[in-house]
C-alpha cells in the first residue's frame, strides 16, 4: 500500500514559526547581518571578503541630474559628395555657377563632419561644422555657412 504524505510547506500552514523555534529567530535583515552588501567590512585575523574585488566600491547606474545632452544627427562630407547628383535631381541642392549649394537642415542633419574627399566646390549651410570639415571645404574652394 502506498503512503501519500503531505508536503512540508502544507503541513506548516497555520503554525507561526514554521519550524524555526522562537519567533525571534529567523526574523529579518538583522538576522542576516544587514541589507545588501552590509557586513562585508574588515574582520580581524581572517580572510578578507572576496566581494571587495568585484563591484563593491564606486558609483554605477543612473545618469547625473542637470546634464542635458542634445543628440546630434551628423553627416560626413563623403555622403554629401556621393549623393549630390541625386539631391540636384530632387531639388534639395542647387548649382550656382560652379558651386554646389546644400542646406543639410532640409535633409535632417545638424552637423557636418570631415570624413571624405571633396572633388567639387560646395557651399554647405548647417548649424554646426567640425574643424576638419571647415578646413576641407575651404581648401576645396567652397565655404561653410553656420546658420541655426
């Protein structure tokens, strides 16, 4: 004949201590030495806690208050050079004499970066330019116009 036993946790329903004796025992954070990483401090004449070597000290998580970083959407000179013909057809850019004029704000960009080689003269209008982009535009015979 098979004996069917009730589970231990079911047996303990209705009993205040659940097998831990006095109510004082097995109580809360004080019983386990504090909350979180409390109690991991120095101890005399024994091995130091190994938790210190990991992630005990230092700040982490949460960004500091008061610092608002505006996200930029940059474009490289390489992209402008590659797509200028396409933008001329669409009417986004225009050619005045031998200078190509592009307003990158219309394209959704807010900064021009200097990666790429220029083969034509450009007049680029943007809210911001990197130092390298400005130098490259001037050396190619064009200009960088800063407009907000």
